């Protein structure tokens, strides 16, 4: 009977897939009612672990998390709540925040949403009682503000902002962008800490959005949500994503129907058809829409959105990204190769002329990582894990000051450049995504299903795989040391497959030891080594990487290069434009590792350059991309 049941499920799924292919071909938009009739298989092959199942062990990564937590604790909740209370007519004696949270800023309130999400992550994994008490206080205060505003609407700015948007289709600074941040923060507080009031407030906020959208025509909605202009002031943020997230929790078809209003075809259709329309678009406005499409696919299994998401990632990573997985920069315009505007994607494979001081917006990087992790969970394809690892060390970790935890808005890669760290009172968008990213550094190290554990990052940590009754501890000083050791703790023998990522930079001399004995396997970059066995208490696995210096070039100029040592992007400490002489092979052979420290030197044309991991740089002037020229 079990086999018959399995066959029946397989037949149902095949019928569903055929139906979805037909739907995709006909470009039909399904309604929420249609989805209720569809038997859904699970979209995911691999699952990330809940935050409370993974703890970071003492390391430089943990120190970065601790810097971020200290900043979260330093913020006064009454100051964070000031604009919400004033907007609701509640007297506040607190001092208003500055920057993008000041009382005259159109985005006021957005950082509070990020703050709720970041604190929820810390509470979930560390059971931080102080932050938990603070978040409960803030949620209660936000609930009071919502009731004063009529029971549905909640924001730090008046409803008139939406009136203006609906009347002019512009003229305000992204009210839905901010509304999304607040909703998502409340939803994260509910899903990660169980706060029921936060959930109710978020549902009430969704009701308000429905009220506004129900009175608009399709043509009006299209104008409100069409965001192809430069730095679009009607940026809707991740409204589609948060509403799809809400539906995943509530299972209320009204939430799904409302979410689909924000899934605009003008953007998704070309992506589904594998047409690259990214050039000129504001990067963070649109990558977050793709994260919403991904969530829709997980909820509804519409093949159309699966294709749109996969195709987008391929276009982005293969044609619009720099060597560290970051993207965004000057916006192409008709009269010149680039404009002076930052935060946009350019022409595919034309990156050489974009190395201004305002490229690689951190928000874009963090949302790219989110998308990459999602695609890994769908496919378990090592190319996604490899890309995630590269961006983690060479973009995410490079965006934070290792001395005080401050983060950058842009992460320039030309020469000479300096990292400009945001002040504590800036409260810009990248402050917000930054505190979320560094609150969740334990995410996506490991993935699992019933029979398999994937190891995608080499970070000192301990994982409690509750379903298996197994605890696995990873010890490492990666990437400064090229090895990681894993220890199994279990009360009884247990069988599962352990999959260790072999990244693109690992060479064939990489070794794996199981209980001190070599594990014979073929090492292939961008793959997994699978150890499938019965595990016993105290079993140890050691992964010893072998790697070399290597370089990557600009797609439109092979003489513009960036240097790596294994996984680590290297930056030249320099106050001058980086011009090197020779050829690529000669340059690679000229790099030497400094004794007793994780830094390097390169002698070229009479100059000795110091090279350091990009993630370690704070105050020094630097260059990442260098130009090879032999005409001087």
C-alpha cells in the first residue's frame, strides 16, 4: 500500500507539472482560489536550520556578530518609536533620531522594521532576554499607535503619503518601501519569538493595504508600481515578499491575492522569458521583487515564477556582478557610457567603466545572498553555495568595520578608494540591512533534509540536528587557515550523508580525513564530497584545502584584474591608481605570503605592494581592481 500511495502522489505531481507548463505557455495569471485546488509538492530539496539550532563559536566571525549586537543594545527604544508615536498623536518626550529616521525624512520608520528583524534573529538564537524585553515593549507601543490610527494603518508618516502616491504616482519617498520594512519586522518577531501581538499588527497592516488597493483600477496600480525610472521614488520595497511570507503563515487566500498585486508582469515577464532588461534599473528596488517571486513560487509552485527567479540570478551573477558577488553602480544613459548616478545595474558585461566610488550598494549584496540561499534550497546545486561563500567573505564581511561594527553604504573596488563607514546616527537603508545581516551570521552555514547534511561555509559553530539526535561542532580558523574539523556527538550510531562543499578555488591536493584516515575521493571544484556512513559518537572529519593564487578579469577588459588567494579577495594598500606591468602569469608568480601573518606582497615594476584580505581593511586607502599596462 505504501508503494501504491507513492505512485499515486508521483502521478498527481506529474499531472500538476504538465498543467503548469500549459499555464506558463498561455501566460495565464492564476487566482488564489485556483491554487487551493492544486496538489503541491515541496519546492525545497535542502532546508536551512532554525537560528536557535546553530550557535557561533568564538572566532573573528563571532566578534563581528557581537559588535552588531552591541549596537542594537545601544539604541533607545523610545527614540526608535518617536515618529510612530507623534504620527499617532501620542506625546513623546524622547529625542528624535537623525538621518533617515529624522522627523522630516520620507523614509522615517524603515530602520525600526530592520531593527525588529535583527533583534528577532538574535533573540531566536541567543535567547537574549534584554532584547526580548525591549521588543515586547516596542511591539506593545506600535500596537497602541495602530489603534490610535484606526486599528489597521501603522507607520511613522501620515496616510497622506499614500494619497499623494495614488494621485501623482510620485512626489513622495517610497511609502510602500517603508511600510514593508515595518510589516516584515513584525512578522519576523512573530515567527522567531512567538509574539502574537506582532502577528496581529502585521495582519492589520495587510488589511490596510487591501483597503487601498481595492479602490484602485488596474491601470492606476500599474502606474503606482511601475519603477523603471532612475532612483524611483515610488519604490515598493518587498511588499510582494512580505505578503507572500504572511500567506505562508496565515494560509489566508486574501493575503496571497493581495501579494500578487505587487508581482508586476512588466518586470517578471522578461525574466521568465530569459530577457535581460536589468540595464538602467535601480538594483535594490528590483532584486527584492525577485525575492518576492521566489516566495510566491514556494507558496504556489507556478513554474512561471520559478523560471523568472532562476533566470534573473543567472543574468545577475554572470553579466552584472563584480568579482566579489556585489553589483550596482552608475546608470547607463543615452548620451554617455555611464551617468554619475549610483545604485543601478548597467549594460550586461560592461563593468570596466563603472568603478566609481559609489558601486556595490550593501543592500543589494544582502538581498543577493538571500536569493542565492533560496536557490540553493531549491536545487542543492553547489554553484549557489560557491557564489554564496565568495560573497560572504569578500563582500558581506568586507562591508563592516572590524573595529566598531559600522557598515558601508557602497563598497568601491577601483583605485585609490576608501571605505566610508556610515555614522551611528545615519540610519540609512544599508544601516538597516547591515544590522540584519550581521545578526544572522549563523544562517546558511548548513542545510539538511531527512538523510543529508550539507556544509556550505567553514565557520566555527555548533549545530544541533534535533531530528537526528546529533550535534556537530565545527572548529576552524578559516580562511586564514585552510582547514576545518568536524566532531560528531551522538548517543547512538546514526546513518546520514555528509556533503562537504569543494569550492571553485580548491585544487586537487585538497584532502579529507575521517578519524585520521584519508577518505579516498576525487576532488572536483564546485562540487560536494559525500561521506555516507554510519556515524558514531566522537567521529572526526577533517577537511584540508589546498589552494593557489588566482585572478579574475573584467568581462569587457581582460587587462583589468582582481587577485585572490584561495577564497580571499586581496586588496592593494595604495594611495595611487593601480597600474601593473607584465602579464597575468608573471603577476601571479610575483605574489608572496608574508611570514607569520595573513598578508601578502607583490613586487611589480620596482614597487612593492602590500596586499591584505579585503574584509580586513578599515581605514587604509586601497585598490581591488588593477590595470595591466605595458606601454609605459
